[in-house]
């Protein structure tokens, strides 16, 4: 039997820019916990869809997401 390694969840800061026709009109920052940056981006995009700034009536609506880890090996105590 093989053990599968699962990465320990990490804290990430996700900066989501809301764009209309390529122009920034809002920005929100979310704190998410995820196994990696790809999962963190997916969670941030899902959360952004619940934002008041995510409105399908906005022309050419788009989102840009930047992910940064926020817990840099703070286990050494």
C-alpha cells in the first residue's frame, strides 16, 4: 500500500481585481487556506463570484487574481 502525500494547507493572500473592458473598477483581498497556489486561486475566484463587484451586467467583466503565501515557515519556535 502506498501512502499519498498531501500537502498541509497554507495561508494565502488573494488579491482579486475586477475589470470592465480591461479597466480596473474594484479590488478585494481575501485570505484563503489551500494546499497549493492553484487551489488558492480557485478558491479566491469562487469567493469573488459572491462579491457585490461580480455583476454579469457589467460590460466585458473579467477578474485578475494574484496569489501570495502569507505563512512562511513559522513553525520554528
